[in-house]
C-alpha cells in the first residue's frame, strides 16, 4: 500500500464546476479520489451541502462511471459566527441548536451517502479584532457537540486551520483538539493557509508539530509571501482572504513542504496506525492549490494549474521518499 493517498478539491480544476469536467480532470491526472465542494450536477452550481436527493443520486452514478471515490466531504461546517454580533463581515450567524440539527446533520448524511468517514470543518468566527484565545471554550463546546453527533454515525470531523477563525494557527488548533478531547474530532493541516498568516520557515514546522498529534489529513497549497517577515504572525490581525494572490505550487513557496514531508516520512507509521484504527484507509493529501485565485470559500486553478500543482506535489513527495497512488498502465482497468 502506498504511503499517501492523493486526492483534491476538484472544483478548482473547472471554471464551470460541471461535475463531469471535475471528474474527467481528476481521472486524467491519475487521481482516484476527490473531495466534493462546489459542483454543478445538472441544475446549476451549488455547494455540496445543498445537493438535492436527485442530484445526489446522479452524483453517485457518475462516481461509478468514472470509477472515483470521495476522500472527504469538503463542507463549510463551522464557517459561521460564534455569536450573534455585527463586526463588518458578511459571515452568517445561525443559532447553534438549529445548526446542529440541520447543517451538521446534513453533512453527516452526505458523508455517509458518499462513502467517506471524513467531514471537513472549521472552528467558528469570533468577533473581528478579538483575541481568539478568549473564545476557545465556546468554540470547543460547540465542536464537542458536533463530534458527538459524528460519533453517533461513525464519521469524523477534520478541523482545518484557516485565517480569522478561532483555530487560526497550529497552537490554537491543538488547544481546541485537546479541549474537545473527543475521538471523532481531528485536525487538518494546511501549510499554505499558515504562510498567508505570516508563518514560514521554522515557524511552519512548529505549527506542524503542534497539530501532528491530532492529524486526520493534510491540505496542500503554498504561498509566496510578499510581506516582510514578522516575529509575531498573530499580530497581523484580520486577513482579507479574497485579496490573497500569491499562491504557488507546493515546491515554490514559503511553506517548506520538503522539510514538512521529510518529517512526515518519519512520523507516518504512527499516523497511519491511528487512522486505520478509525477505519480510515490511510493519510490523504488533499490538493487545494488556488493557483489562479483563492478566497474564504474556495479557489480556482484551472485544469492546467491543477495539473501543475499535482506534478509539483509529486516532486516534493518523491524527494521525501514517500510513495503515492496515481493510476498507471500497470493498474489500468482493462475492459
């Protein structure tokens, strides 16, 4: 079995978001897995959470035709306000009991229907300008309730590190994971998101070390930071995510994926043992490159950029001595 299972948010490969285009690019590049996020299954572009039952049935049929599997449900769970407050952002507030009953329940239902145990999630938005540490307790309480709902149905919530949320860096993500203390909550590392926050070099490695004990899977993007280095990245405050425009392939930015994956190589036996004990087939590396633009709720690379990003990732994995799964002639299905 390969060390790594390669996958990606295939909506980045298609301007139209038509699911046939996404799956065609996925399979043409040799990937056998993807994470659905935005897609057009025939009735217009929508987030995967908004699929109708008829659209879901058609999607499952297309998965069979393209012989592709879902690695994780790329949901926006947790990308809502922690409290009902006005802070100048467009982030929504939904009362948590309703959110748990409706949005979280739907995410769990979709993950089960799509054959994955993994749901991507986030750690809620505190009021803009607040110290996120002040809101760890409230965020952890809500995340624990989501983890308990996931546990009831045998799925797992992966908490992605991202700007402006309570869990906006590795230390805060680790603090949330420890505070929740639930088997069905894990962490999703994303070095590119951390570089956007001002972390780089040794600082990235420290963030990785903080998140590694709770790791569920890894998102792969990179960023070439034009700003001068700062001793305290957290001092940058609110990040205008839609204005970020310096995303690059995994071997061309400040994330130091070569060093991260060298450490991953050494840590992989323990990580894989934890994952397989949960019924997860292995460690997914989820490509989300944003090479032609990215923002708060998605990004775009085009079919060409998506291929460029995958080849760059493979170069870094080869350099670290990590094996991965791409379709080759030797394992091509024969009719």
